[in-house]
């Protein structure tokens, strides 16, 4: 299949009506959002949703997030919207927060990965919301990467993974946040974060009080253990190169890398570190002093790691406060939970 590319400047671009038509007719289109690019299809059309799994090579039990352009579209997708859910939506939508509730009959099991719940979010990106409006239906959209690869934060990376497999890519420029939305389930009591993102635990607590963080956010889950979010059990975000995280000060990190005795090593480090590591190949994932910049860079950096030509890459350990938890969560999966404390 030929994958059409529509480069769009803003939500007023005329080609968005064509894109809406493709989606209405059951096609697959990669769209920009503020977090990462999504691979969109009509969330209410079982056949369309199934095509998403095929294009990504995604296991069929891993549910999709449904994207809406207005809060009024939410009620039809769920059994009920509890007051805390509405408070959160009013506080953080449109934005990088996904809320899981019991699903309505309207949402096919193909979209919910066979679960009786559905994850919904309203993206902040105006082009994304305009595309939902043009399609006239809510859009199921997982990250637009091949399953297991880093999520794409620009159209080029979508193209690398999806060219020939989907109908179109809408190139709306670079994603501002860089990591996927915070996923919060309100089906459990207290509500629980299944995936950390730019809407932090503290921000959620400010609105609804008690919030837990699922153990799988930090820890490796055994293959046969049940998980709240199927996405957490799959290998994720992994470059082809082996990544090992080194936890400690910069000096301890540098000593470890120098002493490792490995021949062809690379460093996945902060901007402040790079010039002090000039004897090694480096890829920078943001500033140590600026966790937002780390979120913005982490997936691109993970894709760049494979271009370094290193055998093994040693990564600096990020501060895990606020959005830093989201950065850590992606990095630790890329490193297959391999952390060395120095
Ligand atoms: O920012 C984002 O959320 C991006 C953009 C495109 O919106 N989308 C995204 O989708 O990251 P995806 O499919 O790559 O990640 C969705 C995650 C998966 O880990 C999935 O298992 C979990 O959310 N999830 C979705 N629906 C769920 C449900 N009903 N119950 C538990 N976990 C769910
Ligand atoms: Mg994903």
C-alpha cells in the first residue's frame, strides 16, 4: 500500500478533511499529538481497530486508547463517568492524561483488547482534535511505532516504522511533550497510575486526593504475573543496542564506564555531561537540570542509540520526581530493567 504524507501547518489545513474521510472509511492514519504520534483508526469499528494491531505487530490483548475532541463525546463510550473522573477531565483535558473506566457496548472488544474497560483521552494538539472532528468518530490510537520500538515523536520515525503499512501520515511537526500520556485507572479504589506521564502523580492528587502508583511502573513483572495494564508486560521502547543504566553521581558513572573494560561503549547522558565524556560516543537525552527536556528527548535518543555503532550503551539515571518518573519508566524498559548502582 502507498502511504500518503500530508504535511500540515495547523488545524486549518485543507487536507485534514481528506484525512477525516480516510478514517471514516475504516483506514489507518498516523496523526500528531502533543505526546507522541498516534496510529489512528475509527475506535467504534472492529475491523478498523484490528488493522492497527496488524500494522504495529501488536499483541491483540493490549488495549488501545480512544481519543475524543470534546468531553461531551466521553459519556457514550463508558458505563458511567464518576465525579472524580469529571473533575480530572475539567482540570487536565485537553492534555496528556488518559482515564480508564468501565466501557459501554459501543466500544468493540477489539479496541479494548478484550477488557471490559476503556481508556479515553482528549489530546491537546489542535491538529489531532480537528482530525477527530473531521472523522466524526472517536479514534483509537496507540503510539505509531512498530510494537516494541521507541514511540515516534516526529513524522520521520513514523515513516521508518509504518511506510507501506498504513494509508497516510499527517506530519504536524515535532511532539512537544515527547513521552506518552499518563494512564490512570478509576476502576480501582484508590485510583492508580498504570503509566506515568506529563500529568504527574502530584497533579492528580491535587484534584482527587489519594492516588497509587502501580508496582509495574518501577519493577519488572514476571511473565506469568497478572498486570493491570497489558502494555506493561511487553518489552518496550528497546533499541537494538544493549542499554545498561548506571545509578550514581556523574563522577561514579564516568569511573564505571572507564573501568568497564568494554571496548566499544557509548554513553546515553545529559547535556551537562557530554563534553566531559569526549573519549566516548555520546547521545544526549536532555539536561540534567531540566526533566521536561529529558521527556522531550528520551525516545529520539533511544532511536539514535542504534546509530552510534556501540556494542553497549551506559545510561545516566534520571531524577524520578514529577515528570522524571515518566522518563525513568521508559528508560528502564529500554534497558530491560538492567540497573547497576555505583
Ligand atoms: O500519549 C498517548 O497516550 C499516546 C498518544 C498517541 O495518544 N498513545 C499511546 O497508546 O501511548 P499506546 O497504545 O501505545 O499505550 C496505551 C497504554 C498501553 O500500555 C495499554 O496497555 C494501556 O495504555 N491501556 C489502554 N487501555 C487500557 C485498559 N482498558 N486497561 C488497562 N490498560 C490500558
Ligand atoms: Mg505504545
